[in-house]
């Protein structure tokens, strides 16, 4: 009789231990770890420098006083770090007031064109900046994006984000970057249709990487594997991985994990990444996007190595030399850093530094695109509710050629400013009429869909707590037995 309570405690302890082990076994181990304090500080320094480059809420381009694609990249970077809330709000308001300056050729008197990738990116930044995507400067960007999806009856192109083109504007320039922003923006504003995710997955080859262009020789190509010698691109893969992790659509997680595995295999010994074609050399744009994607997919070791490579390209007051006044900025490549330390940042290269910094700091902050604006940035300010004009306003007079930037896009060589969203030479034209998209969605009608797991794994803590509680109970019973 005296041993019966002890047996019951032992049995309970065994059951509790088994339960804890089951929790550990089913708890995902690939959770994203927070960046080191050093890298968090480096990301904030980079964002602070970038915020100082804004003029009246706009980042200038190489040919115009305003570059809307780059200004959007800057807002994403500021939101990821929680830096310069007032600058972020002013920039968001300016972008909202100039939606058509970014996603059309209206400013140059060419009417009827709507860029699908730019529209999708606007949808994403509205959500990430804390604005209302259904009333962004008077535009319902979710409805606009959905209207630009290829409808049922378009075969293997179903779900593709397309541009509304005219005879004067030429073929549709949409690519895998654009598709990723479509999935991200739709997931963040109510749910991404399965067919939109399916089209993105079609751009993934068996090896795991994603190609940049869905078109081959002037015609839509059914899938990456049907294209002979398809060029797999680090930047496109990084964007696709993050987009797929933002949705719970069928096949999304498996494709994202294969993409992350491919990225790990592309990482160089020093932690850096290169793009494809003219950007195949190690550069901070590709490293920033890839590092951010690895963090989103729970590949923490690779993400940390990428952050180290990025930190090595950052100007500081200690290493900046002639460019010490630009401390925080991140160079595109080591050659640009060396030149800046010796001679300062020349005006002709300042645009390159802005573009490099905007994307590179994402690999230092390691906040996934699907979480920007939802999670409080490390040691930063929460994303403020953006105040944007209720209706579209007039656009400024154009000062450059009709080529609105649709970024972040394939990185460019360090000798010139990036050319956003360059379209393939033979992309087929899309119908001038708006396709009717399929209405089915795989995510709930509200909410951002399935997002990557963040925070610390709790299985080990649960097991430890249960073992401590059970052990304490046994000792208590044994103590009472001795007392009697």
C-alpha cells in the first residue's frame, strides 16, 4: 500500500515524458533565429543611411528626380528595420499618390498600359507599410492585381500576372520576380489563388532553382524543365522561396524547401551569392535576397554566413575613409567599397549604392518578406499606420524615358545603375482586354495566409519543464514516506 502513490507518480511521469517527446518530435526545427545584435545594428545603420537619401519622400533615380521602384524598395527596407518612421510614412504617401506613375506609361502620354509586376509590388508594399491595399491612394490594388491574372482557358499560363498592353507598348514584360510579388501581395491581402502559386512553381526546375523568365524564343514556355539549358537565378529563387512560404497553397512548402536547398548549394565559401548573367559575380543585392530567403526557410547557418558577407561590404565610421560620412551604406561589391574608401562615393555611383543598400540590408535584418509589417522589427519601431491620400493625384511632369522601374529585380553589374525588370526580347504580347481571373483561393478570406514559423522552438522547454515537475513530485512523495 505505501508504494502505490509512488507507482502512480511514476506512471504519470512516464506519460508526461512520452507526451513531451511527442511534442519535440512534431515541433518544426527549422525556425528562423533572430539575427545577432551586431547584424541588427548594421541593418539599422544601413536603413538610417538610406532614409537620409530620400528627398521629399522619394528616392531619386539615375535619370529622374523620382524612382518609384527604388522608393518602394526603400520603404520595404525601412519597414523591415523599424527605422525612420516619419520618412517611411512620407514615402508611402508619395507612392500612393503616384500609383499610375509607377505601373503605367500615363506620364508619357501613352495610355492603356498597366504593368502587372508593378501593380503586384504596389499591393505588397501597401500591406507591408501598414496601409490599406484596397484603398491605396484611391486604388483597390488587390482587385487591380486579380484582374491582371491570366484566367482559365490560358492553359499553362493560367494564374500568371500579366501586363495590360497595347500595340504601342509592346509585349508583356512580366517575369518570376513579378509573379513572386503577386503571390506575396495577394497572400498578404486576403489569400493567393492556387493557380497563381502553381504558375510560380512551374518556374522551378528539378534542381530546385527558379528561372527568371517564363518565356522562351518569343513564346510562353510551359515550365522550367521544358526549357533546354534553363538558367537558374539566385535572385529569382530567393524571391520565389519567400513568396511560397507566405501561402498555404498546395505544393508551396515543398517547392520552397527545395528552392532553399538549392540556394544553400549556391552559397560561396565567404557566405556571399551571385546572380546570373552579368550579375553572376558575388554581389550584395543577391546576397541580401538569398540571406533573407534562407532565414525565412529556417536555414539559419546559411543566413548568418550571408549576413557576415554583407557586413564586410558596409561602410562604417571606422573603415569608411573618404566615405566615412556615408557610414551605413552597403557596397554592391568589394571593388566599389575599396573605391569609396579611397575617393568617397561619387555622384555617378550613388544610385548603385542606394539600390545595393536597400536589398542588402534585408539579409542583415533577416525579416522575411511575408513578415515585414507584421512583426516588430528587432530593436526597431513598430510599423506605423501609413497616411495616404484618399484619391489618386496628378503625376509630376516626366523627365525621362517611359521605363517605370519594377524592382527589386535581377541585380546589375557594378559599373552602372540597375535596369529594373528588363523584359525578355521576345516576350509575347498579352491581350489588351483584362482577363477574368478564377475566383478560387486557397487561403482564408481574411488574413495573410500561412506564414513562415518564427520564434524559438518550445519542444525542448516543454520536455524540461515536465521532467522537472515530475521529478519534483517523486522527490516530494519520497520525502513524505521518510517522514512517516
